[in-house]
C-alpha cells in the first residue's frame, strides 16, 4: 500500500473529518468548537465533513454544529486533501478498519474508547499508529475523563507522593439505564457490534482512570461477568438475545503492589453516571465522583485526630484548563472534557508530540478487558502483560 505523508495544514488550520453523528458525534463536535472559541489553539479546527450511514441524521448534526458537508461513505474523507484528521465516533466494530485506513492515508486520528472490540484489532491499530508516528502522524484515544480538572489535580497529588505508598484502589462506574427489563435492545446489547457490555463501554473508563491517576499499571485480574436480563425487544418488536454483560466486577493487583477493586454496571438503580475513584495510601487518600466533577476529596493523615476528607473545589484558574473558562466557583460540566481533549490534540499535532492516551496506552486497557473476560470464563486469576509489543 502507498503511504501518504501527513496532510499539511493551511493557514494554521486543520481540517476535521468525523465518522459518526449520534451521541459521541455531538459531544466531539462541541469539543472542537469549544477549543477554538474559548482557547487559542495553534491550529484552528475546521469542521469539514461528517460521514454517517444515515444521511438525514448526519445532515442534522452538520447543520446544528456548522460542519461543511456530509457523506454516507467514510472513505470519502480519505480522498479529501483538505482533511488532516479523522475523528472516529462509531461503534467499536468499525474502529480498526477506519483508524488503520486513515493512518495509512496520512491522516492524524482520534478514536473513541474502547479502542477496539478485540485485542487483535487493537494490536493492529497500535502497530499502524507506530508506523504512522515515524511519518509524523498523531493517534490518540478518547478517554475523556482524564481531562476533567479535578482528575488532573488528583494525578498531580499522587505523582508528588502526597499519598505515600499506594495500598488500595477502588474504582466503579455505575449507571442504571438498563435496570428496566423492558428497556429496548440496541447495538450496545450485541457483542458483534459492541465487543462487550458494561465491561468495555464504561469499565474501560474506570481502568484507564485508575491507572492514569495512580501512575501504575494493572498486572493481574480476577473477574466476574453477569447478564441480568437475557432477552430484550428491539425497535421492530422482535425479541433479541443479549450477548454482552450487564455487570462486571473484578479484583486487580497493580505493579506497585496495590490491590484494586472494580465494578462496572448498568444495573445500579438510581445511579445515572457515577464514575468513582478512591485511592488510599499510607499518608492519605483522594476520592473523586464524576457526578460531582468539580470536586476532589483529599484526606491527609498528618492532621491526626482532625484528619478527614477535605473538599477541594477545583475551579481556580491555576488548575489545569480552568484559565480558559469562568471565574472561580463557576462549575464545568460533562461537555468540557471534550473541549480539553480537542485542545490537547491540536497542541500535540502542532508540536509534533503525541498526547496521551496513545494507541499503545489504549492497547494496554484492551488487554486488561480481555483478561477480565478470560478470568470470568475460567474462574481464575489471569496475568496481564500490558507492555507486550505489537507485531509491526
């Protein structure tokens, strides 16, 4: 195959081509707009073309956010020399094909998590990204919660050693949108399209967040998967077998010796979007909950009898990303992480530096996900080698 060189920018702009127009397409669209409207990125993101199988749906998104054009064939993005980056917001079964083709065509790539549906697909993507990096291309995966300012502060606190030796990491992602057994069957209930259920869809976020904040990789897992509702009815009224998990629970061991406890579920009645992370060390602890995303809880054992979790409002301009937004005390929301993601990616492309998480980082998460599935199947502890090289 002929490899193209990275697409040149024009007058400090970067043409964006996006594949997908639903929930994540809308989130990414406002992210690109926010980056250019509230910050001063070195490259101006030009919303050039949206690709989607449903032309009417893609056109509605394009009209709403100001995209320049619409196509029903994502390969059209690769024949447009005005597009320098391909943003992939489609179900997981299409990620590998689109990402590898875009990289081979000389485009930078942003792909939503989880990176792929299988380790084999993720390995091929990571290998393609490694080859593309030698040509100056950037490839990043959208684990957006890394870019919540409170999470950035948590990472800083741990990195500075303020918690001492990490002993226990607890992470859970709790949602309840499938509690009702009458909730319809969608592509997220189909393993062929989604890869897995709660484990890959939201458990991947918990894994990435725990590893990012702690600075340690998961080396061993013991997992349990459960499907609470085995059959659901699709939009045509036909009963369909649910082929993914509703709940994933697993224990882990981290490379530094810490023990981890993870839960990812769509069956947590009353919890809408609660991604929780608590890291306990010998000198203190931090606690974060996405449903209160402007706050970080910090415990410092040096305070003795007065020690307890202290609330930090992460809204000061000294906190990462906050200088571009509102006065102190004015809260950010879910959407702002996508703006920060777009900003970091634009800065990275301009500097020739790959922002994290890279495809190699996301491959590591994919290997943890697969190990949890293997463990749940065999009812055993499974070792995870996140640093295994890909086959170039």
